[in-house]
C-alpha cells in the first residue's frame, strides 16, 4: 500500500512567527450608516453575535501563540472594531490614521492615544487621509499601499518618509474592495495572495512583476472577503466561506484557520480588518 503525502514533496515547509495584535471588542458594533457597498443600515447588524464571532477570532490568535492587546471600544463609534484602520505600526513607529468619513474620524486620535500609552511613543499624526493597515500592507522589503477609495496617494509618500520603507502604490477600482486589505494579503514577508479584478491594469502588472508566484484568488472567494485574511508565515486566519482560496493555500503548504465573521461582514469587514499588527 502506498501512502500519499498530504502535500507535494516540493511544497516548502512554512514557519510561523509570533505576532502582537491589537483588537477592539465590538460591544458598540452596529450598521447605522453606509460608507461602503456592504453596509445596509436598514438591515442593520447584531452586536451580540458580532461579539461572539470576534471572541472566536481572538481565541484563534491566542491558540496560535500570538499576543493580543485590547483597546477599549467607544460608544458612538460602531466601526471601531476594525482595528486595522487605526494606524500602521512598523519598526516600533506608528503612522497614525486620518479617516475619510466623519463617522469614523474620532477613531484616529483614539488609536494614536492607545499606542502612545502602550509602548509606541513615536506616533505621527498624519497630514494626509489614510486608513492605516486597511490600505497599507507590510512585507519584508516593501509596503504595499492602496488608493482609489479611501487612502490619499499623498499618504503613501508621507508613510514612506516617516517609516523609511519603500511604499508601492496600488490602485483599487471595484467599490466592493475599497481597502487594499479586502483584495490582497501578505503570505509571510515575500509573497501575497490577491484578487486581480480589484486592481487597475497597471497595478495588476506591478503585482505580477513583484509576485510572480502569488496565490491568485477568484471572484467567489473575494466576494466573501476571503482576501481579508491574516497570515503569520504559516497559519492563515481566513473567512470559512472562501473554500477555493482555502484549498489553494493548503496546496501551497499553508495552514488555513477558518473563522466565521459573517456578522462583521455586514459592515464590510473580516478577520484582517479586526486586527492591527504591532511590529516592534
Ligand atoms: N465599515 C468600515 C468602513 O467602511 C469597515 C472597515 C473595514 N476595515 C478594513 N480594514 N478593511 O470603514
């Protein structure tokens, strides 16, 4: 009898590194306004259910060995659960957020305050509109930065100057994928998974050149926010409905960790949106 290996013999062994994440319990979560096509204030959303799903996400990170810090939720800021938008923290320096819509404006100072008081005194209050890690994704050599719906291209330059890392601009063209992190996620420090349909043709060409070995996701996986995933080098915390993507990741030697964040998706968010990485 022959035993089939679980993956191709050539599939590299992936290694996880311990991460530090900041999260915000969705106690005041609601869909009361619509600033992206996923949001329907008439249908609303259930904060109780969102908290349960979010607790399972937090538990998954802890089970994987990561450290999770918490910022207190603020009443009247229903989207504050989406911690990724609060800042971009690289090399111990924090580039603050400046939100596009007035509904979320108060979140910028709230996250900046938390960072200052919790080991990140070097916070830049930005001049230009940007929604933190929603539109800035950090790899080993470059930071990929989205524009088109939320983050101003001038913020890409501001972040590059402050952080001293090359920032590569990518243009988003589909309103369902209004933040870069809804269409692409880093697979460790040197590769990515993405949905090409979210990008302008020039930006697609840039991605093909930088990442010839990328995991390419289809529309069905993108439409359940499957690209809004979090990878620690080996494990990929990803929306459970993204079946095609989950299979593709497994084939490439990654370990998918499926989660159900269907309630938070009613605001246009997934696992990555709920997670701000704090890089020392
Ligand atoms: N309702 C929020 C907004 O439209 C969702 C933010 C999702 N966050 C993210 N990192 N993609 O601003």
